[in-house]
C-alpha cells in the first residue's frame, strides 16, 4: 500500500475534484453501457447523490478517490469505490475492500454492491470473495457474506 494512504470524511467543497475523479474513472464504462457522456446530467446526478457516508481517499496528501458506503440497511453497501486512473492497480482498492469487509464482519452484515458489466473491476471483487447474486441489463449484483 502506498505511503501516506488515508481515508477520511469527504468535504462538500471537494465535490468538483471528486466529480473529476468520477469522470476519469468511469466515463469509458458509462459510454460503453449507456452511450455518450452527458456532462451536465452527470454533474447534476453526482451532486445530487452525495451519500451520508462519502469517504475521501488520499495518497501522499493527494485526493486519489472516494468510497460511498451505506450502512443503513441489512447490508453494508458499497455504492461507489472510485480511484483516479493513476492510483489504480496499486493495492489501494484491495486495502479499502478489506477494510470494508472487516467493518461489515464487526457488524455481522454482508457487503453488497453492483458493478457495470463492462467494468473490469469485477475481478477485484471476485478476488476478495464476492459472488454474483443477480444482474440487471447493465450491472452485476455482487455480495460478500459476513
């Protein structure tokens, strides 16, 4: 794991930077799945979906990504885990997944998520014990039992 790796509450003032990370991480997969990227719609949707628990991910003091969690229901749901492309494939995502799994185990709850079918991050989830439990036209629904 990179030195200086920190997870902390995201601040609303960071929304533009977090949106830029979202676009960099997800635009290609969104375009493959849904067609052209509508930046105005995407920005509005991103701004309007700030969850109760959005965590910023910093590496060496740089904002590298974010994690959106929902612990309100019977599962711990990973709504989003997105890293800027330069920080992908360096073990950060795996470290975060393990931390979420540890938290869910403390709560005795499974972890759930959905991933776009065209997104190769599905292999990350499978490496950490997630299994497909359903699917939609566009997403695989996955779960990890507590």
